[in-house]
C-alpha cells in the first residue's frame, strides 16, 4: 500500500490519575479501511476512541489525522473533531431536538450553513439511514435502532473523514442490531474509513478489512478477519475470540 | 356584613394600587434574578475553579442571611458607605440579588441533571464548550428548572411583602396603612390575604401552562 495513511497513532499513553489505560498504543489506518477493535472490557478500546477525537487527549504519544498532527500543541480541537465522526453506545441524541434537529444543529451551529441548506442536507443524511419518515420525531419517540441511525446521520452530516463507533449495538435489543449494522455496512461499501469497537463477530467477518485485538492498552495482535478467526498467533487472542464467537452464535 | 363591604369598597382602590406596586417589584426583581442567576448558575457548573468559588460565596451570602437584614443593609447600611439608593431601587436590588442566588442554585441542579453524554456528543460534532452550553445543555436545563423556578416566582410574590418596612406602598404597605386608618386589622388583613391568594393562584396557572407548552414530546419530565 502506497497511499498516505488517514490516521496514524504512535505510542499513545493515557492515564486517569493512577490508572494507566493505554500503554503505548500504535496503529496506522489507511483510507477506506474498516478496522474492528476487539478486546476484553477495560482493555482501553473506548478510551482509545476518545483519545483519537481528543475528547480525552492522550497523556503522551502522537496522533496524525491525514497530514496534521492533532496532538500538537495549539491545534484547534473543535476543528479536529468536525473531521472525526463519533457514534456512542448510548446514542446521546439531543433530547430536546427532533431527529431532523439533531442532524441540523451541527450544520447550522458548527458548519454555519443557512437553515434551508442545512435542512436539505439533514434530510439527505436521514435518507441515507432510512429515517426520512421519522424526521419530526423526538428521540424519546424512537426505538433504540432508530436512535442509533439518527446518531449516525448526525455524525455524517459533519462530513467526517473517518468514523469512530463505540459499541454501537451493545445497548440495543438483539432484533434491533441488524438495522444499525446494515447502515454501517453500507457506509463501508461507500468507502468510509471506520474504526469500530464491537463484538459483533458476524459484522467483523463480513465487513472488516482488519481485526485488532487489544488488551492492557496495547495491540496484542492484528490481521485480516479470516486469519484472526481461523489461525490467531497468540493464545490470548484465540481464547478471547473463541469466547465471544461462542457467545455470538449462542445468542443467535 | 354591610360594614365589611363598605370597608372593602373604601380600601379597594388602595389595595389595587398596592397590588400594582407589588407586581412591579416582583417582576423587576425576578428579571434581575434571572439576569444574575443564569450566568451564575452556568458559571458555577462550567466556570474555572476560582469563578466557581466566587459565585459560591455570593450564593452562600444571600442564602445564608435573612432577606430583611439584606434589605436593611442595602437601604440603611450602604448610605454610611456613601452609596444611597431610592426605596424602590433598594427593594429591587435586594430582592433581585436574593432571588438570583436561589435561581442560580436551581439552575445548577438542572444543569447537573442533564446527562454528561449530551455534552460529550455536542463536543464530538465539533461544538465548542460555549456553543454546547448554549445550544444543547441550556435548552434542556431550562425546561428542567421550570418547576423550581415556578416556586421561586410564587415565593417572590410573597417575599415582596418585606419592602413595607422601608415605606414602599406595596400591597402589604397599603394594608398596614389601611389597618390603622380604619382601626380594623382583622378584616383588612383578611382581604389582603385574599389578594395575595388570587395573585399567586393566577400566576401558578400561567406557569403550569408554560411548563406544559415547553414539554419535550415523548418525555414525561425526566431526562433520558
């Protein structure tokens, strides 16, 4: 691969007080890659995502987004976050705004679009996630799956260069995960670069270009899904993937 | 009964004038309270530590001392430091700053009960902290604060009664004058109590309406 990486994480450390969560984490991601990040709880997956979009800036180490080192001092963090879409486990839709309003507010307040322009683009984004007919519903009137799709539309509205998904289906009832995974799969097909923290192994097998297993705040092993699932090198990877694959199949 | 009606007839114009004065003071003080309480509440939650402490001191000062002492301090105390206010201004200032402290506390509670994920999500789409507070957190917190704020409005209507001690002819001030003029404290104070109840009742109904109008569809009043 000769293309310039879209994201380069170099030796990132993150501590919260005495607790060290990331321990020299490094990873390079090429444009249009879909990286599924797995690992036991507490291994630092969510923290890593929050370091990448600077919600929790790293304690040490450097991160580049395209050509820009976003961990450099003096970087406008708000501008960086605009280029990084993030989807949360518990949706975090703005409760006082409709689905349309949730997508529009970033367009009008952050991208400074005019109302009509923002409205039209927001409707397009809702169409992408199949929720045009729910545009005027408030979050409390939507199902979990619909909420998460609105959250994806909200992130897409900012025209991100890369999307981070933090366990996007973990808070959903099993019958609602499909609609969210479908939207993500479609995004991947359109060429969106994505980092997905998820234990949906079906999604990882079908969509991921790489699976990264992390534990203790570092990468233990990474590779294409086939290799990771069929013949992982490390015993820890094998044990972990077997466990969650069993759970996954047991649940279906 | 005849006598009572006659008294009511005589007192009525004065009590209406008093009611208008009470409403002027209450409205002015509430607005001043909002103007002070809103930034104070926001500053106490999102401001830098030194600001939080300074605002905390203001709140403690006004919540920790009797309203009457505050009024005496402003009207009788400050002139000896060279600061003199007319009665009406002194009343507005005291009640407004007092209400501001309470309103700030109500707002602080409301801001803190907006889930942290709302701020995180707002920052994640590139909003600055100020933008997030203005566009995402405050609109939710203001809805949450409405019931407490309604109590503040009602408390204010009655708290204004202290201003008669600096000779402002509010509803209470008029009552005091009328009671001694007609030597009839019992009926006069009963009538005045009736005025207050009507004032509070009408205000309450208005506020309930605002609360219902601003409710977020699908929510029963609790956050997510």
